[in-house]
C-alpha cells in the first residue's frame, strides 16, 4: 500500500484542513521533501495551507517569507478557491483525480518496472567478469 500512497496528492480548495509541512499538496509532494529553502520558524505560524492565503488567493508576502523562489512559483501556480469547497485527496496519475483498479494496477506495474530495470542493471554489473575491486568501485559510483 505504501507505493499507492505515493500516487496520491491533495487538490487545494480552501486549504483549511491541509497540513502545510506534512501533506502532499505541491505536485503531490510534502514540503519537507522539496530540495529548496523552507524557513521552518516562519512555517510554525502557518500550520495549515489556508494560513498562506488571503481573500484573493495566495498571499505573496507569506509565501516569500517561508519559501524559496522555486517553491513560491510552484505554489502560486496552484489554483485555489478560498471561499469554496474543502481540499480533496486525488489520484495524481488520473486527469479526473480518481483512483480506479485499472489506474492502481498500471501505477504499480510502472513502479515494478522501475525496480526490475535497476535490478537487472545490478545483475549485469555483478555478472561481469572483472576484478571484485572494480565491481565495488562501479557499485559505489552508481
């Protein structure tokens, strides 16, 4: 099931119930996993995504105070509805955001293929007839 969780994300509407740091609301990835600047002390004031919004949408001052430029641009690209419905969990691989058995199966097969390709590369590396030192060196490079 862990692999299926990676396919989920949150579609922001009013941001009232979405945890700013822990929930996967920016391209389906939690903020703590983004390789960019995040001011944790400033983030303590903005526990939920709604706190980063004003009546017109995203509050640029708050975003710039908390995040680096790359992340601010990604957040500002998210359509939000301040007065609208609540945030919803969506399946990111589907245009409608719906998880079906077929979508889940395709997603898991793609993940399996990713792992099997890397496994076959490892098998090839370890089956090559070269010095063990060279194999270990190659392994460290990978």
